[in-house]
């Protein structure tokens, strides 16, 4: 009698667990990243424009890289500094020509963003806003984690940066 009760209890638990896992998996979760899902809803013209923008950005980056001095390359390759420290140190060494290239790139990217905004439908704009909110929340968590890690490095690697003992 006890074994029968145990078997029935185990069967009931199995049914409950299998029902909840089946229910939890009914929502479709796409495999591709959110940027890819958003891109699926773009027109062919919009996709072509995005591809042109990516190519232009690659060319801007390459043009800037070609102007780097040995000192600047050493800063970029210095893994003892954080990404932000490398960025600040590199920017401090920029020549007038390099600053002009960076400024031109920023203006071009701003124009690209505006061109994209101008050709989006209302549904696409809503999707981009939603994605921005999700990305913003994810970025906030990532930035908080990074600040905690940097604080840990500054204080001799003690603790996790969250203020506990």
C-alpha cells in the first residue's frame, strides 16, 4: 500500500512537472538576435541602405586606423587598461587630422541615423523604440557590472564591487 501511494505521488509530481515545462515552452523564442528579427521586417531598399552605411563605417574606421602612430597602436593593444581608459588615452594623442576624421565620421553617422529614421514606417519605429528600451535595460545592467569590476581592481581586487563584506 505504501509503495502504491509513493508511486502515485511520484506520478502526480511527474505530471505536474511535465505540464509546467510544456506550458513554459509554448512561447516561441526565436534563435536569432533581436537585431536580426528587426531586420527581417525591413524592406529590400532599407536593407540595402543599411548595408551601404555599414560599408561606409568600415571605410571610416579603416581610414582612421591607417593614420595611427606606433604610440597609438601601443595604447590600443595595452590590455592592462580598461576599454574606456584606452579610448581616453588614444583620443588625447589624436592629431588635428585624426580629430577631423573622427568628426567627419560622427557627422556621417548622424546623417545615416536620420536617413534611417526618415524611411521607417510607424510600426518599425515602434519596434526600434521597444528594442531600444530592452537594450537600454541590458546596457544598464552591464555597465553596473563593469563599474563593480573596475572598483574591485582599484581596491586591490577585494570584494565584488557590491559593497558587501
